[in-house]
C-alpha cells in the first residue's frame, strides 16, 4: 500500500517539476513585457497630490448642488456606464456559478442516500 502511495506521489512530483520550468519561463516573459510597456507608455504611479486631487473632484461631483447642473447627456452616459458595470457583475456571477440560472444545491434527501 505504501509503495503505491510513494509511486503515485513520485508521478505527481515529476509532473509538477515538468510544469515548473514553463511556468517560470512564461512568468519571466510576462514580467519583461510588462516592464517594456511600462517604460514605452511612460507610465508612473500617481503622486500624493494626484490622489488628493481625485478625491476632491469626487467629493465635488457628489455634492447635491452639482447634481442640479447635470444634463441629460451626462445622466445618459452615467446610465450606460452603470449598465456596463452591472452586466460585467452578472457575467461574473454566471461564470462563478458555472450555471446560467441559480446555484446547484443538493437537497438533504439526496445527500443522505
């Protein structure tokens, strides 16, 4: 019995070691591509001042007096963005459930037999 366990453990270990090299290689390639894109696009992390500016603009946008100046075009754009976000949420739910409608829940009667 122990020899079967050791044999199967060696098989899985060999498969894992065989997968290790391609995974490490592909990870290194992805990191190098990300570095090149980061440099080429001139990307940089936002500064503290940029964070503060974004926070201030968000606070100003959420004030009631600013909502009075909202045009129909702005409201329509916001509605479309909300619909897109909600659609991605629903797609994530379907993918997470692996089912289009509801969750696969076993009843207690089936689980006792």
